[in-house]
């Protein structure tokens, strides 16, 4: 076996082919992440402007600083916020964990 080929399950694959396949895989991953981020930003702008006020009463009357602060998080987790916005959930869910149960909250 030469340095230009690798043994893989009894077949010789040239390194150029492997490099091309790896490059295609990386490009696909980068395009998928760019698409996800673009969709997140497209969702986050109208959501931060008006939707967050409907989902969280604490956000009503908040300023531009708060909206800019939550913009990256909303863009990253946009599927969750879209689901809650479409369902019409008006308040964040209350945690049900052992600490809250023990303290009677």
C-alpha cells in the first residue's frame, strides 16, 4: 500500500477521494449551521420586537437593551420559542424539581 492510498474494508481508496468526501461533509455541515442561524435570526427579530411580551409578562415594557441582550439566545433556541409562541403559552413553565417540592413552592 502506498502513502497515497489507505486500506478500508479490503478496498483501496485514494487520499484525494477521502479528502474530497471529508470536504463535502464539512461543507454540508457548515451550510446546515448557516441555514439554522439564518432562520434563527429571521425568527428572532420579530419575536424579540413583539412576541416576547406575549410569552413573558416580566418582559412587558422592557427596553432596547434587554431586547438586544436576549436576541442571540432567541436566535439559538428559536425552535423552542416558535413552539411556545404558536401554542400561545403566556407564562414560562414552573419548575417541578425536588428543591421546589421540599420547600412547598
